[in-house]
C-alpha cells in the first residue's frame, strides 16, 4: 500500500527592485532527470547537474562584489528550501539535505527548513536527528502536521530500538532480532533479487538507498497505527511484517515485490505518480509471485459495481473512501485490471512513460491522451469490453 505524502514550497515576491538586481545574476539551468544505471553509481564520477546547481547557488550567495547589494538572508533561505524540495522529489536525499542545511545557515528559525531536514533524516533512518528537527519545527510552527510526524516517530522509535541493521547496495535493512525464521543475509538476498527483477523490467535504477523495516507480526500494525487489513506499507520507507500466522516465504516475497514497486514508481514520477497507478502496478508485480485468487477478481464481474475511471483516477475520491475496506478492495482490483489491460495492449514501456508524464504535474486525462493516444472514455469502453470477454 502506498501512503499519501505531501510537500510544501515557499514562494516570495522579490519586489520590482530586487527582481531587476537578482535577474541580472540568475542563470538558467536545464536539469533533466537522471537516467541512471547501476554502473553509473560505481566508482569516481563527475558532479551531477544537481550538485553543480547547489555549488552555483553557493557562489551566487557568497560575498557580494563591491558595488552590488547584499542578498537578504530570508531570500537566500527560501531559494535553498525550494531547491531542497525539488531535490527531495527527485530522491536526491543527500543533496536535498545539503540544501536544507544551507537554508538553516541563512535562517536558523525557518520551520520549513527544519521540517525538510527532519523528513530527510527520517527516510535515512536517523531517527534522533529527525526528532531534533521535527521538534524545532514544531516549536516554531505548532501545527497538527508536525505533531503527527512527532507522534509517528515516537511510536516507531520505541518499536525499532532493538532492531538489527544490515546494509546493502540499494537498501538499509532493519529487522527484529527475534525473527529467528530469517537472518539479515536472507532478507538482503530477497530484496536484492526483487530489486533487480523490477529494475530490469522497467529499465530504471534507483540513485538512493531505501530503508526497509521488517516487523514482528504483532508490532507491524501498532508501529504504523495501520488498519488490520493492510499487509505491507510504503510511506517513503518499505514496511513489511514477517511471519504472521499462515504467512510464509512466498507471501513475504510477494508483498515485498508489491511495496518495492512503489519505490520505483515514486522515483519515476518524482513522488507525483497517482494512487491508482501505484496500486495497480504493485498488484500486477505481486501477482507474478503469488497469483491472485479468481474469487478476488469476481468483484469486477458486475459492471454496475465498477468505479467509473474518472473517479478511479481522482485522488479526492480515493481520500474520501480510503477507510472503507470494501471499497478499497474494489479499488485495488480495478486498478490492477486497468493496469494489466494497459500493459497487455501497449506494453510496460508505456506504463513507465505514464509515470514520467505524471512527474510533470499533468492530470490523468492529459497523461493518457499524450501517452496512449486515447481518451479516458475510450479507454474505459475498451477495458470494459475486455472484462466482458474475460467473464464469458
């Protein structure tokens, strides 16, 4: 399951005078997405355009030459914060943290810079530093969002304090020492194999490590305050239960594949891939390990029960129903079947292109039209026709 996340950006009107001054110093940099392969991260490498962008910002805000005006510190902080959030969406966490740190040098009382730092440390599993920054942000801006993050962090810190740690090229793995059924090596091997299979299919490799937490069955739902029917979670980290009753190695591999699929889609879509595409493709991948029972797909047999595609693609509709277990069951199966139909007709490449298009903040109608060259209405008609033949 993919948890919703949101980000905050700051904008400011520099004023007519500052626009004239600053625009004379600004540069235009085109920053295309990283087309990364595993080999490109090995050994010594040149600086990325993101790193060069941060270096140029530092030069821009270094000691002003004689005859020019000093930049207000607040403006400098805002520029770094915006750059940090941009890098955060691209999963460039180390550089995003560097930008956040530069923002705090300019404005130590910026709650947004502290929250961004906390978010990055949280994903990097440095819970102590995350707690420090979240608390400082909450002191400066006591809003419910930060209170929720602190409460979540407190729950997780208590549960995970005795976890063992194993690092791998692509993962930071945390697991309970009580999980005698698995050792760190086995978990590492399983995740590495799953990573390679998904990466090969999508022809896409990640440029960051993902934190994966394996919980004892009885602590999995408590740590995340999750509904009982949730069997795995991705919320920036992958969270998996190990060996609840009747839950064997095959099921664990299937759920791990489901949740790791979210990591790839998050990266391709720069954290803007919609829920239906996330869950549809995740179930599609899970189905490769553990085929869905025929009974679970029968919910699609009655056309009158189906969610119209315009509603399926609408995040507001999802938010209003996400605590309805029955509706969510239909949402998962329908999202899966729509994705399965798209892949069957167009191929995985086009699904990947859809995720990339969503990173440009386009809506479903625009993405489907530009990628598949079809309207949502026609897609729905053809998909329903495929359903009718499937249930003959």
